[in-house]
């Protein structure tokens, strides 16, 4: 009795701790079983083992070439959209007129399907990096503008009154009070944007590219190498997840005070 | 000859902060209601004046007008015979919430007004910040982040921050209302100590009648919205005030008097 109880609770604790991993492993096993037992053909749904085999059949250097192509475009597009979104948000926060003019324009841009515009951009800017970076930027910058503006506007009014009572210059109100207060919002925007950046890069590759993971997936599919396409897709998801996590790590590292308090 | 003492009397007791017929209407439409109206109040230099009144009667509005953050739509606020048209350098403000910046240490929060106003501060400013922190018993917390401090200590930091530029006028808008009763009483006595060591003209807004009586020289009692002056009460309790003050009969009389103003006219009992 005395021994089974701690054992039981220990088991419960371990199961609880590894629940997400166990769920994931269970899912993969189930997937494998369905494919093998149901004799599902590889071109409909490849089994996990087939995907893994396909992954290792592609040379490592080829993976890296494609990864670098996608990552390069995604990160440049992401950086460009940060460079555009921050000044734009500050301008819109500072000037009511600018806000009234720009906000509708931003919404129009945001609601235009980028996939439809992408071919036009390629025609305009050519088939090289600049057009792909622009497509990525168009997809990523809206959440950044919204989150940065929201954050700056949610600064406690008393802090703004403190600034006014000191008759401090407006730019210091922006840099020393509003922007730091917006950091938690900015980072939630960045987390959304970084995953959109990967999507943007892949969309651009679908339209025109000779390398990149999106291109790789499309090309594998068109040659009916479905397990290989799946391998590319899963690789892409893992990269996307890692980028998302990196944004969180950067926030933890640079702005530990901005993390939500654990109660 | 007889006039001489009177004259010097009047010059030391002259109005320092003066409100004449002060009122404010946030809404510019002509039929809109006033938030505050007809406030006449002269505060002497280094006097401690409290304002009590029901919620929404315009206490914060009044404070903002003295701070120069809000220009009254009616009447005039002046400090030392100069109309207040913009925030003054010799005014420190303490808010209801401590409003510390969560990304700065306690010391840097205290130095923030200098950093914010001028862009930098000197070593001697830092020394002054340390002295103020020591006076408030916060030395050992100087390098901590605000979230590591209790509510009472955060509010102390807020007061110290307001004292940094050595203001002559200290405006406090319900500074202790977020604190528990015990902390609140202690910090009230501490405020009196600070006020005695570094005399300042204080305008103190509170919801607590006993706090107002305990701390003030005079109390402005305001009516319901639109807020106007119901009474201006002289608190003739001896200083220094202490726990005994609270137990005195006069203290009870004064609190009852104010309570009467706040509850009687509109309570259907
Ligand atoms: N910025 C504003 N714009 C419009 N109306 C306002 C504004 N600030 C306050 N008011 C109104 O003016 C009146 C007085 O507000 P104020 O904040 O001065 O009251 P208060 O006495 O400080 O209240 P409390 O005790 O709740 O803090 C209220 O009716 C309020 O709704
Ligand atoms: Mg108020």
C-alpha cells in the first residue's frame, strides 16, 4: 500500500509531464499504423517512415541550399517590415491626420490577397530576391503595425501626464515611455510576423524561384515524389517553429520585464 | 507702527497657490455640465491642504488645473501671483498608482524625471537620489525592479521620484488609496516627516476622511458633481501628529463634521 501509492503518483506526474510529447509520438505511430494496415499508397499519404527515408535520401547540402534560400528571403522581408512598421506606427500614433490617411490604406493592402498580387510584383521587380522580399514584407508588416500602435496607445495616461508635467520633448515621451510600454505588444506582433514571413517566402517561391524549400516542395510534388514533398513540408514547419521560439528567446533575453507575470 | 507686524504677517501668510472662481467644463458645448465650478481657495506657502469629496466631483480635475496640465475654462489658478498656463518646474506630482516604469530599477525610476526632461543626469543627481531613497528607507531596494517591491514601497518610490526635482509644490492624487490600512497609516506619518524635513506646499486628494484630518492644516470639502466648495475646515490639531492624535476627541469631532457633509445632504435616511 505504502509503496504503490507513491509509485502511482510518480507515474501520474511523469505522464503529465511528457503528455505533449506522448501525444505527438502516439499520433505518429497511429499515422504509421493507418498507412501500413490500410495499405495507403505513398502518393496519397506517405507513412512517417517513408518520409524519414525520403528526408535522408536528399543530400544534406541540398537541404541547406534550399533552407538558406527560404530563410534569407523570410528574414530580409521580416527585417524590412520591422523597418517600415515601427516608424509608420510612431507616425500614426503622433499624428491624428496621418492615422486617418494611412489606416484605410493599410487595411486595403492587408485585405488584398498577396498570392494574387505576387505575379504582378514578379513582373515589376524581376525574379530575384527583391520581389520575394517585397512579397514577404507585404504579408508580415500589418500585424506589426497594429500591435505596435496598440501598445503605444495603451501607455497609462498618468505616465503621459508625468511626461507633460515635466515639459519633456515629445520624442522622449515616445522613446522613453511609449515604445518601452509597447514592447510586450510589439513582441506578440513579431511572433505572428515571423511565422508569416516563412509563409510569405514560400508563396513567393511558388510563383517564381529556382531554389528554396517552397520551390522544393512544389517541384517534388510535380514529380510525384510525395514523401519527399512531405519531408520538405515538415522541415519547413520545424524551421518556422524554431524562428517563433527564437523571437521568444530574444524577448526573454533583452526584455525580461516584459514577459507576462506568472501568478 | 501698528501696521508693521500685520504687514509681515500678511507677507508670510500670503496666498502661494491661489484659485479664483475656478471651474472647468470638459465638453465645450454651451449646455454641457461643469465638472467643477466656483472654486476659491488660497493655499499658503508650505501649507498642507487636503481635498475630500464624493467620487467624480472633480478633485482630479482641480489637481490637473493646479499642475498646469489642464487650463481651466473658467477662472484662474495662479502660483505666486503668476497665472498657471503650463506645467511648472517647481511642481511634483504623485499619482494614485505608483506608475513606476517596470523596465527601470528603483534608483533609475527616481532619476527618471531628470533623464526624461534633460536627457541625462549627473553624479550629484545620483547622490541626491540615493539620499532621498535613504530618507524613505529604500536604500536596500535601490537596485531592485519595481515588481519586486510591495505596493507600499512602490508608492514610496513614487513620492521620492516626485521629490527629486525639489519641488516647492507637491500635488498628490489619492496616493495611498491602493494600499492596505496599516501601510496607509504608516506611510501617512512618513509623509508628514518628509514634509517637516523638507517643507512643501501640499495639495492632497483623498477619499479617506480620517487621513485628511490626520495630515492636513486645512480641508476643502467638495460637493457632488458639479463639484464646488461646501466648506473649508481648519484642522486645529497640534503637530506633530501621532497615534494619540487619532484617539483625541477633537479628531473624532472633525471627522464627524466632514462625514456629515459627505453623507447627509443626499442620503435618504
Ligand atoms: N478627460 C475628461 N474628459 C471628459 N470628462 C472628464 C474627463 N476627466 C474627468 N471628466 C469628468 O469630470 C468629472 C470629474 O472628474 P474627476 O476625475 O476630476 O473626479 P474625481 O473627483 O477625481 O473622482 P474620483 O474620486 O473618482 O477620482 C467626472 O464626472 C468625469 O466624468
Ligand atoms: Mg480622481
